[in-house]
C-alpha cells in the first residue's frame, strides 16, 4: 500500500495554524500509532508516527487534518489527497508535543466535515536506554573498567549504576544501587574501575538514565542491557585430531565453565600468542601456528581478538577483546609446540644400528630418515637431513615432507664427505638421531712393486731351499767318512781299550 507522508516539527502550540470545525455527518476515520507500535514505550526525542486511515466509501478528493482532541478541534496539520491512501503524521517526542491527537477530513466538493477519529494519546514514557560497556574478558588478578554511556544531550542528566551477585539465587534477583553521577554538558558517561580482582568477582551490571525537564517532570530510561563481569581463571588446552600429545591441536579456552575455541581474524593472529600458549602448557617453544576453518564441536561461545606481546606467562594476561557466540567469519587456530614433535631415527643401508661408519672415498652410502608420531595422523612434517662439518658448519643435504612411518631415503654418492649426519624435523628441539661417517683415502698398489716383491720372495725361498738341501747332502757325506774310519781300526786291539 502506498502512503502519502508528511513530516511536521512542532515548536509551540501557539505558533501552529488553527482551524476550527464543527462535527459533520461523514463517517469518521481511524487513528493509530505506526511507530512505536501501539504507542507503547515512547522515548524522549524519538520520532512518533500516527496514521489516519480513511473509510472505504469516502469520496475524493478530500483534505485530512490532524489536531488536538479538544473542544475547538485545533488543526495543526492538513493534507489534500486524491487517492485512498492512509495519511501519516510525524512529530518529535518532546514535552511540548505530548497530548491526545485525533484526525478528521472534509470533502473538497461539498465542504462536509467528518466526525473525529478515535483519540491517540502521545505520552513520553521513557528515555533512550543508555549503553553499558563491560570488557568481554576479565582475567583473575587483572583490572577492568565499566562504562555507562548516553547519547542524549537533554539538560539535567543523571546516570546510575546497579549490580547483583552471580549466580542469581532466590532472594538475590534485585539489582542493588552502586552509584550515580549528574552529567555536565560536555560529559556523556560514568565509569567504575575495579583493580586486582580475584575469583570472587562475579557480578552483573545495568545502568539507567534519568532526566528532569523544565516542568520538573522526571523521565526514566529503561535499564541498559545487563552484562556480566566475571573474573576468569581461563585455563587453556590444545585438542589434537588424533590422541597422543597435549602439545598440539585446536586452541581452546575455558570461560564461564565451558570450553570454547579461540577464533581470530586471519590477519590478527600473531606468533607471540602461540609462544605464550606453549609456555603456559609446558610444551617447549612454538613450532607452528596455522588456521583451522572448521570446528566440529557444538559450543556456546568463542574467544577472539587476542593480542599478545610474547612475554606473558599465561594467555589470560594477553589483551582479549571479544567473547562471541560463534566463530562466524573467524578461523580457529591450530598450534604445534616443539614438545609435540617426535624424535627421529637415522639408519645406513647395509649396516645395523650404528653410530659410526668408516668407509673409503670410493664408497657410496644410502641414509634413511623417519619418525613415529601417531598423534599427527596423516599430516606430513618437513624432515631435513643435515651434515655438520669439522668446522661446525651445518649443511642441509636433503629435505622432504613425510608422514609418520614413512622414510626419506637419500643416496650419498662417492666421494662421501666426512661429518655428523643427522635427521631433524623442522622446528624441533628434540634430540635428533645422528651417525658419524669417517672417510679415508684408498691408495691403489703399484703392480711393478708387487711383481718385484714376489720375485724377491721366490728367489729368497729358492736360496733357502738350496741351502737346506746342500746342508743335508754335506751332512750325509761326513757320516759316510766316519763310518769308514771305524772299520779299519786295529783288530788286535784289546777289547777293553777305548779308541782315542
């Protein structure tokens, strides 16, 4: 339905045009509030809209009037229309415009006047509610400030703050008065500061605005939206996709008794926050931080807008500005600390588990690197094969991404360089597996020298054989001569006599 709309700002009744009509015989229109609905909770300084709805059988054109419901029917606004559209009338909710309104019309061709509509009472019932600002997150041992703000510039403004203890129990439902302050013309808020709060800091706050007009009429705003101020221990945890380590996974914080994810804008997360997390959990140093889009658990809240300097001992000591129902466009954080990274294993193909291998410079070797960490699932980590030279310089020989149980094989072709070879997961501070390889020079023998040596050995052996044979032969000859001397002795010699 189309509407013919007219906006009128009323300054004073005495300045408005007055037209006095007598009751007519035409059917009466109806008057209702369009904004606010049913005329309830009309706030000071707000726009109030009234709609005059015409009877269905009215003959056009006509002139529609709005005015006060008094004896003289003072018209404060009129509009001539050519169609059957409802007519709107807009005014400001200030003290001068309070009262009972009616509408009526007259036929342009006959001058007949309708009866007046039903009355609509414009009564200012409240002020625009103030805005209460409480920090989204309050750490135990920290400080916080509550602010109650108003946007109205009406004179004689007073803001009051109320509180109650949480959790709300029977007999403790009513908010208690905390304090109030009259605002100067250039001030729009009051604040309450709390210092070094402990675990008993569990309150809920509201605030309210009060205005006294020129006629000493008191207007009270509805209370602001309540906000809790609860000091949090805020323990943290890392939830891995696969169980086995507390030092990697989705970052969660416990707030108000429930665990929820930390969700950051992609551009707002910083490595300093990851360092604080690893330090608080006793998991070494930060290895990596990455975003995690999905979060499969049903949660009541998430924490975001966290800014850490890196020197904090706990995450709750960082600046935390948001506790929202869902992650929405934010992303969860996956953190890997150094203690989650497993130790590595290095092996030399063809050798048993050894820490030292001695080879010549003509030999090649194959090295294998691997790790065993089921808590990483199918996720692949960067593995580096390094060599520490004699002057302690570290060279990266090979690197590749491998999953748990897989091997990175690297062939070292001759001549292999001496040094300590180690397998290291990138970013890990864990003890690495290593093997020392010592390479020596292989000298090729001289063929001529070998032949000469062999000939010399053969000659020496021949001479020895000859000398041995000669000695044997010479000994046999001597024995034969001795035997002949005995047989030619004197046969008459006495038998008891010894031969000399």
